[in-house]
C-alpha cells in the first residue's frame, strides 16, 4: 500500500528525512514512531505529495507518485495533527461536501453511522469552527472515513481526546481494518500503538532505525521479558545456576529479598527451566510475575542506542 525507496528530503544542509525505505502492507495497522523532529510529519507530507522529495520516490497502491499526481487522494483518508476548521458550515455540511468531492453520491447513511459512533450526532448542525478541539479531531476522522478509502493516514489522531474518545477512535480504526483497510498511524501515545499496530517503524534523526512487529523488536533488542520470583529463601549457588541458563541475560537479588529479578532475552521461554532449576536447588517458589518489554521501553532503548552510537562515531 505504501512503499518508499531511498526517500530523502533536505532543507539546505539539514536532512529531515534520509534514505527512507518503508513497506506498509495491505490491511495492516502500521505504527510510525519517533521523537519530535524525527521526520515523521515530513514523511507524511511527501506521501501526500504536499512536499516533493529531494531524492528517492513514493509508491502508493503500487504506483509511483510524481508531480501533479492527485487522483489517488480519493483513495486516502487523512487526519492531520492539528485539525482546523475555518468554514461557516456545520459539521454535517463539512462532511457531506467532502464526500461529494470524492464522488460519493449518497453519503448520508455512512455519515449517520460515523456521527453516532463518535458522539457527534447531537452536534451535527452546530458550526464546525465552534467545535472544541476534541470534536474537531472526531470530525476530521469522520471526513477521512466517509468515502471508504483504501488507506487511512493518521497523524496524532487521538490528540486532545478524553479516554472515551480514544476508545471510540480505536474501535472505529479496528473496524476499518477488519473491512480490509490499511492504516498508517503516527502517534506519541505509545500505549495505543502497542495495543493496535501490527508492525512498527521507529524514526530517529530522519532515518528509519527499525521496522518490525513488537515481538520482533523485542527479539532484535535482545530483551523480551522480565521475571520476578518470590522464594521462601534463596539457596546457595542458585543465582549462578540461573545465570548460566540459555535465555537468561541477568539475575539479581531484589532489595525486597527473597525475590529474584531475571532479565530474559525474548527468544526463549525459559520459565519451565527456571522453575526446574529452583526446585532442584531446594528452593520453594511462592510467586512468579512475568512482564514483557513494553513498546515505550523498546522505543527508549532503540533511540538511546542510536544516540550513543552516533556520539561514539564523532
């Protein structure tokens, strides 16, 4: 659905995006992450042909996007980071006018469905520019979906929304994917990306550092799970025996002993072997808590490692 080849955008000596190769597959939710200034918005602008690249190319739906390419936009729905509505139309009129521009002859049934789903039905006849920021965000999503696009590009789609609104957006995006739609989503709310994305790309300083599933990212970092084990007591030599087990990267005695804290590599499920070693050493397990590496931890690890690598190269 989206493919970029060595996509680059420079402003003078500054590379906003450098040699970017993206691969967004049909019917997946792709999370596009990166710290501020990483090049995410510039990339989105190039995908939409709002900014021309310095080098490389963009392909959408298998076709290259060049100067003057605009017809493909009818197959895309877009939610901008800061939705602005300056017209004197009502929310309902804004969406209906956009639907007709996209060639939808009878958009009203779909509009009614979306206005209800996002709790804007009672405000549909109010002027759109009087909507709150969260309401404008929802209206932007309705407008992006009303023409049943093949691809949905979302830039911070839940910014300004309360928890109920975030859940509504999540449910609508999930339903859209289940009908075969593809979603490219950039967001700072990593918990939402972790919850919904099939694959993730992480940008830093204009470059794509990694592109994989969250499970794949955990494996490539070499850290997938932490394991906290409460014991009746810690037998002698148990720590060294556990440290030698394949898949166990670190073993530490917690301050609240007799707890052990283990860091696992994510490539092996070593819990059964760990339980066996403890039992053979005469230990008694009172409790075991397992937690996988979160997307936030992975994000911080990857970007920090890159900063450290760049600093070492200077």
